[in-house]
C-alpha cells in the first residue's frame, strides 16, 4: 500500500476507534434501560436488548444514547418498520440484527457488529456514520444498502444492490449471482481478504480499489479480479485489420484521442490451400501504434475445426507477437457463421475457446473471448468459460444484450477516426489494462 494510503487508513481507523470508546460494557452500568421495540427511545440512555424483540413502528435512537443487543438476543426490524440511529448500536457476538424494513444511521453515529446482521430482499440499509464488522461477524445483505466508512474483518455476503463508499475489507467478501455492488470511494482489500464474485462489481464516480491480496498471474486473468479495476469513464479504442488499408496514419490517430487499439494479428486455417496466415497489415500497424504511444492488444479470427486446431492457432499468435509490447489482452475471435451452418455444438465451440485461452494464459499473457452478444448467449457455454474475460460486440444499441461481465464493448462498425480512411470499428474499454498488466506481471510487463 502506498504511503498516503497507509496514512489515510490509519486516520480512518483512529477516528473509528474513537467512535466506539464509549460503547457500553455490562459491568459499567448496574441498571441499564430495556426496550421492547414499541416505546419511545430517550436521550442520554444506555439500552440493553436481553431477549428477542421486534420493532413495531418507526423509532430514533438519539445521538446521546446507545443500544447493545446482548448475546443470545436479537432485534428484528420487519417490513414496514424503521429504526434510525443517531447514537451507537452494538450487536454482540452471538446476537442478531435482522432487517426486513429500514435501518438508517446518521453521520455521527456508529454501528458495530460482532454477531449476525441479515438484511432481507425487501430491506433498506443506509449508514452515514462509522461501521465496523468484527472478525466474528457474519453479514448478509439481500436488499438495498448504501454503506459509508466500512471496516469489515468478518464475512460479508451480498445478494442485493449495494453501494460501498470505500472502506477496508480484510475478511470474507462474496458477491453472489444476484448481487450488484457499486463502489464510489477508496476500497482497500487487505492481505487476508477472501473475495469472490458471481454477480457484479463496478467502480463509479471516481471509486477505486487498492488490492493488497497476493495474486498470481493466472488468478489475475479472472474476471472477478479484473472487475475490481473497472471505471465508469471508459477508454476509447478502435480495432483494425487489413480492412483499414496499408496507410493508417498512427500519429493522427493518436492525436485524435484514441486510448488503445486491438490489432488483428491473424486468421485461422481455411483449407490445405489456405493455411493460417498473419494479417497483412499486422506488423506495420503494431509498429506504427507503438511509435505513437498507443497501447495495443491482439485478436485472432478463428477458423479452427477442432480443439487441437484452436491450440495451434494460439501458438501461431504467440509466435507473431514475439518482440512486441502487448499491453491489452490476446483475444480469441470466434464468430464465423460457418460454425452454425455446420452444426457445431455448444460443447465443441466451448472446448475450442477454452483450449485457445489456456494456451495464451499458460504463456503468461491475458486471454480474452470476443464475439457478438447473441453468439456468446446462444453458442458458447459461458458458465464453463467464466474464468476468461469478454469483449462483446453489439452495435446500434445503448448497451449490449449480454448480462455477464464484459470489459470491452465494440459498439460501432461505422466509426470515423482521423488518420484512417473509411469506416473503423469503435470500442469502449472499462479497465486500464496497461496498469493492470504491469500490476500483476501479465503479458511479460
């Protein structure tokens, strides 16, 4: 972690600790107040919940008061009820906070959970003060949540719509298939964080992740890890081939504001008379882009008919890129209608795709799958290919008809770019792959 981030984290932790210094301890108060979930909550009081209660109505815990749910007890906020916390709310180890309705905490409040916090699909959780989930906690968020100043050392499972405004996570962090997480602040993943993604994670409004986990190159190609580095301000790119001719003016392309380019390196074997071959403009384009500081990735148009041929195509691509600086993924372009016309099964197409990607991965490069949205949806088993990132093509639409994570979107086939005569494909990329490759030592960076 960089020095300024260490300082930031230290200040946040110090501020957080001060919020909980006055949390009640059983021995300190002989006769704490009890609450049944129905009466008014008063200022300057310490409340203990010693048995299971249900909140009936809408209540506010004042800033000068605190509430502790004791081990073995629980507090339930059912749908239609609400608890607003301006003071301190503490859930002991062995206690539970069950949210079916609304829980909102104020800016100067604090919420500490050592036990269980479970929020149902219809719940709403909003925290504006300090939040601590200790190493004994188990948190399950199934509804809508907006969480600020999060410090988590236990386990969090998210299956609803959650906004994280930064914080520190050093325990379990699982986003399930129905989970949708947006991060808008600096989210620090500690060295002991156990992160898994089956749903969606994106950084938005300047959000970022400082990932201090120990990852190796083969783990770094996984979409769940790449997703931590997404941004809602996409990089602008193009993809080019022989179709753009021999006279691309890369200096003008760079001046036009193109952030990256995906180069067609080659195509597969058509027949014995037409073997695999490089794209006729590949070497010229790679040199021109490099000389003008435009980062490049590679795509190969496949005509493989078997798994072995797909592996051969990958090895051919690797031989072509030797000596070049490739800072974006190496892509298996599988889209040709010939596969559909000749009755190729989803199983075979999936196996060929995996074979190509595995060869690229094993050589230390990041593989990627490209096709149009309907091909990905209908002709490839994307569950079986979930370890590989995706570049999806879908033009003339506000967003591609592909519900899984993707990191590059080809959104036009009729773009106009200074320095290129005629139409060129236009792309958005949601990850700074140059930094990502360098961060994890991929593509021999």
